[in-house]
C-alpha cells in the first residue's frame, strides 16, 4: 500500500512540577501508525494507564491489520476504532483488578496514513494539529467540560475553574466512543500530536510562530517544549511531529 514518505521527531519532558512523566508515545515498527497517551494526573497509576493503553492499541491494531496492503480505507477506520475500544476495555479491567490502579485513566490520540489521507482519532484533550502553508489548524476538538457547555450555549467564555475537566478518557468506564476523522495530505504538511502540557501553556499564535521559524523538526519539537516550560507548564509535555516529504 502506498503512503507518503515522511520524517518524524518526538520529545517528552517531565515539566516543572511533576515527579514522574505520565506521557507515552509510540510509532509502529511496521506501519504508519502513531499514538500518544497522557495518563491522568489526578488519578492513581496514570503512567500505567497510558502505557497499557498504547501497548494494547498497537497489539490490537497489528492483529486486525496484519498486512496493511490488503485492507480498504473503511476497514482501516473500523480496525482503528476497534483497537481504541479494546485499549479502553483493557485499562478499565486493570483498574478493577488492583486497588492501587482503581480510577486510573488516560487520554489517547493516534493517527495513521492511508494512501494520500491522514486518519486521526482521539479520546480526551490530547490534540492533533496540521500545519500547512504557514497556517495552523487544530484537527481535534477536546473532549472537555468547557467545550460541552459551550456547545450547549451554557457558557459564553472558557472559565479557568473548568480547565482540564475532560468528559471522555480511556479506562474510566467499560464503553468509550472515540472521535475519528481524516483529511488530505500534501507535500510539506506537518502533522503533530501533543499532550495538554503543551497546548494549555503555549498559545495558538506562539505554536504557529515556532512552526514557521524553526530550522527542522527536532528544533521545532524542542522549541515547543521549551516555550511551554517558559510559560510555567507544571504538566508533562510531549510532542510527536510528522512532516510529509513527498
């Protein structure tokens, strides 16, 4: 199966106040699948939830998509959704089996290249962006209480008291409904996933400025992380960046 040639870089930082890094990211060794998970800081064993969600996602997807060349676009979408739901059940079951894991959860976002399309899915408030022709577009919509209330017309602005309250997370319940979509791919596009340690502390215009002015992907990732830390990000900060070469 054809998919575009790309380069990628990733970086993860513990941030300014956390004692451990609960962010996990991974790229498949045999297919163009990337994922990022942010263990929920207010819950026990967030790092376990993130790691287990990522590993189960990749295990399930590789079993369902053993040879990507033979699967249609619709089948890839279906397999990705099934794999996310499998990761949710896995983490939820772990949380019930051991008291020290009770209540653990994680965000999850992932992406996959299928021919000239970029498939992306997420649960929670870890984000996916596209940078094209100096324009930055947030592809995902946070599963957050703020966004839910805004959509219902119950809020006119985003109050800080609702910050970081998410409405969906992997592992919290036995059933999850991920958001999934796709967009086209062009040469020089940059797609990137990040945890909220970046997006909560680096304004949209600053992210755009860094993407426009950084020398290469590694430099861009490092500059984004450093910007979040300069803005006093107390959370873990993770960025996974992919550039389309041709």
